[in-house]
């Protein structure tokens, strides 16, 4: 397969291209008449011309189920990755972010205990995933917004970086690569994340200069991105938009393997026509990256 995931993991500086969204809304799947679970995601990815599909844990609760889904994806000529919520992200699913940040200042040990409980659950999940055929796991951890971080880099280093490092060490003897996603301006956190061994990064290019990031860390990182949120919004891409879009994507590919995706995710059926346009624009890039 052109630009296969294994090649990108093995040779991150070699130009290569895969296409696939790390998050697709159930509304998008429903509008396409597809099941809103992992099988629907696989069929959707195949139907729009993607060549990697990201499944979401815990929609498949056992590694054996996950292997069946990976086999289904491979039958559709798709690579397969997995997204998994990090400890802070898991807390935000049941707690207001502002409440959590207030708790961090009011009673740090209590928040740390909550995070530790989530970390224990994630470690158990990773133990299961060692028996799967997944090659890439993206940890999703929204810890910022456009204006900056939810908490200081020092707090981040103390609360979360050691945990990420332990996960990387847990998989260091396997062929599985680990990645990280966050919205917002996370630039101050990136050196620590690269240093602890995370290799794939899904970042908002409206907040982080992806090209500079890749050129700084070279073979230590691979990008999951390249589609700006603005390219999804509004009307069909005009000729100037298409030229600009293609130029940006080509520039990123020249620096090494790229999984072309948005950071915002495909959360509206209205985004689908422009996604298909972007995929059509990149057809020749897939051929030339083979």
C-alpha cells in the first residue's frame, strides 16, 4: 500500500501519505446511512477514499474484537489506528473543565488521586492492546485552547508526562507507535512530549506551526494533520483555496510521512464535500509517495 503506516513508523523522514480522520461524528455516519459504531467507521473511511481508519476505544472492549475489526479494515484496504482518551480527557467527560481546574488549585492531591484512578484504567487497557494488531495508538488529551494552556507546563510535566513516559516504555519492545492529540496552543508542551518518546502528533495548525515542528524534530516525530478547519467550513473550495491547500500538504509531505487529517475532526455532514475535494487533490501525491 502506498505510504503504508509501517513505512511511516519505520522511516518517518521518507515522504509518504495516508489519509484518514482521527474522529468522525456519529451524525456524519448516520447521514451516510452507516452504523454508528466501529464497522460504520470502517465503511465510511473506505467510501470516502481514506486509507487509514481510526477506531475509538472502548467501542471494542476486547483485543480479540479489535483484531476482527482490524481484519475487516484490511479487507477494505485500510490501515488501522486507535484513539484512546488520556487521563485528563477522561475526567472531562464526567466533570466540567473549569471545576477540574479549580480543584487543581484548591485541592491538588484530590485531583491527582482522580487522575491516578484514570491512569490505572488506561494501563489495564494498554495491557489488552498488546495482544491486538493495532500499529498506532493516539492518546487524546485536550489540555489547551487557542489562547493557551489550561494549566502551566510545570503542572503538565508533573501530572501527565511521567505517565506518558511509562506508556511508551510499556510498548518499547513492540511494533506499536504512540501518538498524542490536543486542541489549542500546546507549543510549550511539545519538547517534553517528544522527549518522553511519543512519535505521532495531531495538533491544530492554527495554533502550532506544523512545518516548523516537523523540521525541528525530524525523524523523532510524524504528523497527523495538514487539513485546516477553515477548509471544512463554508462553500466549496475555490481554485485559490485548492492551490493553497495542495501547496501546504505537499510541503508537509516533503518533510516525511504524513497522515492527512484535520485536528477538529469531521463533526458535521456539511464538511464531507470539502473533505472529498481535498482527497481528490491529493490523489497524485499518494502515487508519487509510493
